C-alpha cells in the first residue's frame, strides 16, 4: 500500500513538472510572438542543423567581432530561414580576388548591410551589384558592430582589396550606442571591443579587455572539442531547437555576462533624433579616418531608418541627424543619401519594410532602399566610377 502511494505521488509530481514546463513553454512562445520577449534564438522544432559552425565571435585583433573563414550558419526564426556563408577572409560574400582591373566598391556597415534575416540576393550590395554590373564587396557584420569598427575593418582588411570607392551604411538606431564607451561598460565590458576615448579630435583607441583571449564572446573555435564537449554541444543544440525555456535562460545568461548582442529599444529610441553631441563627434571622427584612408576615392554615406525613425519623422518632420550629416558631407566633399524621407514617402505602411518577427528590413525594405540609393548615386557615383575604367 505504501509503495502504491509513493508511485502515485511520484506520478503526480512528474505530471505537475511536465504541465508546468509546457505551460512555461507556451507562455514564452506567446510572449515572443507578440513582441514582449525578443529572443535572438528561437526553437525551430526540427532536427536539421541550425548551426554548422560559429558565425560571429570576437576573433579579429583589430576590430573584434567577425566571421570565421568559411563559416556556415543556418539562421532560423519563425518568419525567415536563411543560410549565411563566409568566404576565405570571413566576409559574408562570394569569394573576391585581392586585385581586380574592374571598378569595385567596398561596402561597410553592420547587420543591415550584412543582410540579417534575408538571403544574399536581397541585400543592398547584391542588388546594387546586379543593377550596376559593378562588384560590391560586402564587409558588413552583426554582433554589435559600430563606426569605429567600420574604420578599423577598412584599415586592416578592406584596403587589402583593390577598389575605387567606399559605400558606408550608418544605422542611427544602434551605431551611436555601439560606439559609446559608457554604454559598452554597462553591456559589453567583458568583450573585446574598440572605442574612441577622449574629446574630438583628440581621441585614443581603447579596448574593454586587453586581448582577444580575454573576451567572453569566444565560443569553441580554436581547437576541436573533445568527445564529452561534442556531446555537451549536441545537447545544447537540441535544447536550442526545441525549448523556448532554454533559449530564454540562455539569453538571460548572455545578457548578465555582457556577451549577448544588445540592441537599443526599437520601441522608443530614434537615433536620428536622440543622439548626443559627443556621440555625433565620434561618428564623424570615424568617418573622417575612412575618408583619409580612401584618399582620392569617392566615399558615400547613407543612413538606414527603422520603425521608430519613421514614426518620429511622421510626428515632427526633418531629423537633426540628417542636417548634421548633410553639413558634414558638404564640408568633406562626399555624398550623403538620407533614406528616411524618401522611404517615408514611398509607402503609407512602414511595417511593410520589416520582417514580421524582427526589427530588420525584409526583401521589400532592401528593394526600396536600393531604388533610392541607385537613383541618387547613378550620375555622381556609379557612372563616374565606371567611366574611370
């Protein structure tokens, strides 16, 4: 009789645990789908390989986060399923020769330039390359990548490739935060990230940690894992594919350690309107360093609007950042394309530009951006470069 009671109690306990877990799973699923919980990784409920290798990590001694050479990554969310592939030097791009006789462009930027959540052919660089016939070498990456890193990447990697112009995508939504040392000390203190410290124009380059090896954003990429480590990684991959509870726990751990990709709150912050003067001066200084390295090569900058930028523009009109960058561009004799006003006027529904499960653009967003970029750059930039060759 006692044994039967124990079995009944154990059954009730196990059933309660299962019901509680399933309830938590359903709750986390619902919170994520309606936007109250924004997980960077969500279950796919498939045994297909989600991650066939590390996609981003602090691996470059100059600018920190980058893709391992030849990395392959399957990025799945409930509104997209795409394969990312890096070439021999770690860029999400097809293989490019170091030296070429044809006119080529270097394209710098963060996750919007890299093409977060979309296929290669939907990205700005691929669309412009197809439309103009001119190779656009994409050096964009996600992973909290800001203008200081654009400069360092161009200086130490991009310049190894012959090119005739530079195209720089600026994301006001988080580029100011990515370059802000105070913000970094709160969210990325254990990562290998560069910052300008000081006052314009007397900056010193500083890093949060002394060496790459000190960064906490370094998964198992250097040496092959042991059998026990391989089994452990397999269990983690399985949990990532099938459990919202695990993915939520994982994100909490990464945020607490400063190793998660942190984004500014897209619901309230508009970088077009809410930047500080020191943040603007750091951005301008990084752009000035790129311009100096480019020499006589033309440089074009363009700004990338997100949802709250459209909302703020609708409410108050012209953005102070647009004015500031227009003045900067005139002073430095380069071209600036502000995508905010033209994309605002292009549609009455700005949601159409964005992935339904993420704050990044979808294919239509990229298509619209390229339409206006190419339109404004055709005579002053593309035709000029093609005529040089």
